[in-house]
C-alpha cells in the first residue's frame, strides 16, 4: 500500500523540484511520515533529494535521512560538501551515524571528524573501533542515566533535560561517578513513585547486561529472552558504554536470517539487497559456491570412473563383476541414491542450523554441551534409521516387482539407500555441530554442500555394496 501511495505522489514531487516550489517541498517533508518521505525520495536522483531536504529544518531532515536505505545514503553523501555533511552527522543517532561512516572512505572520514563536535567525534571513533559482529557495533550511546542518590523529583527534572538526546527513556540506568552500572528503574516506576523517594530505594540492582565485545546475535537473543526494550552494554570494568534497542535488534535478526538463507542456498551473503547489488558482486558471491560445488561434483565423477573400471567384466577386485552390473544397476539407480542421501542431509542440516540460530552461542560450549550434542546426534540417528528403513522397504518392493531385477539387486539398492540416508543424516547433523563448536557460522555447511558431499560418499557406498554382495 505504501509503494502504491508513493507512486501516486512521486510525479508531483518531481514537478515541485523542477519548478523550485519551496513551499511545496517544505510541506511535503512536514505532512507525511518521515519513512514515507524517505521511501519516495529513494526514487529520485541525489541532487533532487537534497533540493527537497534542504527545505526541511535540520531535525526533520536528519529524521528523514535516517529512514533512507544505507546504500542509498552512502551514494547521496558522496558529493555533499563537508559543512552540510558534518551538520547531518551531528544530528544523526550514534549507531546510524557510525553505520554510514563505516561505508565511507577512510580519508573522507578523517577529513570530516575535525568539523564535528568533540563529544560526537570521540563517540564516533570509539564506535568505529568495535568489531562489526560485536555488541558494540550495534549499540547507541544515547541513553538516559542518573545517579542513585537523587530523589524521584530531581530525577524527573534531569530526565526532561536528557530526553531530547536519548534514543529511549523508558529504561533509566543508575550509574555511579565512574559510570559503573549499579541499577535500573523504568519510567513507569519513576512516575508512580513518591517525589521524595530516593532512586537507590527504588532501583532494581540485579541488572541483566551484556559485554561490549560479545557477539551481537547473543545480545539480540538475550533481549528477546527477557522481553526488554533495550539491553545495557558494559565494558570489562562494568562501566555502562551504551544500549542496544529493540529496533536495532530487529535489524540484526533480519540480517542474520537473510545470511543463513543465502548460505543454505549456496550463496555468499550480500551486503545490500539483491536489486541494489552490482552484477560483478553477485557473480562473485554465487560463482565461488558454484565453483566449490563443481569441484565436489568432479570428485563424484572421479569416484564413479574409478569404480567403472573395477566393475568391467574381469576387472572386479574379488573376481568378475556380473555382466550388465554397471548399466542395469549402478547408472539406473544412482540418482535415487544421491537424492535420498542429499535430501536426508539437507533436512538435518536445516533443522540444526535453525535450532542453533535460536540459541545463544555459549550454549554450544557450556559444560553439558557435549552430552547434549551426543543426545541430539543419537536422536537424529534413530530418526534416520526409521526413515531409511521405510525408504529401503519401498525401494526393494518397487525394484523387485516393477523393474524385475531380482532379489539380489533389489537388496543392493535398498541396502544402499538405507546406509546413505543414515550417512546423509549424520553429515547434516555433525558438521553444523562441529562448525558451531569451532565458533563458525553453521550455515556455511549449506544444503548444496551437504548434498555434494553425500553424493561422493553415496557413489562409493553403492559400488562397494554392489561389489561385495554381487
């Protein structure tokens, strides 16, 4: 609905820019929600966007700009003069400002910093220093904090002064003179309390907090676990350095879910949306996985070629292979074997990758982690045995009565299917667990990669079973 609404307004906006309608452009920025304005502006050229934003007051201009997609923001500021850009950066929230600066050339950032107020400059340098996957990279330093010794009446007075510069004031963090986090009180509790009550008497002392260097996914999961609006972030000295708000947590959830979806499909994660990503980048992100999978497929072909020589009449390792073994059995049912193992492995890897995505990272390395992993693997193997047995019985009956290949060859195919389902399930279970324990993203073990690995082993098992039994 928003897109349809935007498409109706867009021609009028273009006309206002062409005619230089200052009043119209100013009203356009004021009347509509900033997110709607930003959505429309993304359809315009950068010089047209600035022609409109220049007719909005600075606070509103910053608010609209922050709703514009990050890739588009970086394009818009490329040729913007330093004075206007520094004004814009000073008005932006700390986390959004750092996201934009992280995409700009280092020289340009260093050029801009002297034009920014000292407090914001120090804040920018500190936030830029954090690892991009850490809590520090998504936190904001704009939060409300008060000392414990003051009364509720004094707290409300100070809070009114802090509110314009705070991203949220629903949680007020109680800190001492060294900025160590001592407690927490909500705005609701503050309003309902007696005016002369001390904050030290009202505050919650056991505050859930996260370290600034912890993984951002862990912060998001803890935020969801406790249903917080914001999570306090502290340094190694337990000093409050920022907060992660629920809107930033939602962005991380979306980014991580998108990365996992890409990896499970055999694509390296894209930095921007698909339609905004240059063609060479897409070719590289997809090509590197296709190259890897092609190499694995060539290994499958190499294994098949090796056994083809072994199964020619007179070439078997333990006597002659039966006439027609290769043509009538192996090449006829290899697709069935590969599909069974690959599908079973993909199912297991998908289940485990998603399960890990909903757990904190430290759950994999906790004291009971190995016992839990063993139980999960055994449980999955029991499932695999049941599924493999059912498929094997079905395949045996179909091959016996439809293809009429005899009991021995029907048994070879059905036994191979049973074994490859167990093998595929094992690979799809254990490999994500090992990657998780190694501190890597389990989604790297994507469904296409699991299928390709199982394909190689499936060919080996098929030939070995056929050569042994026939």
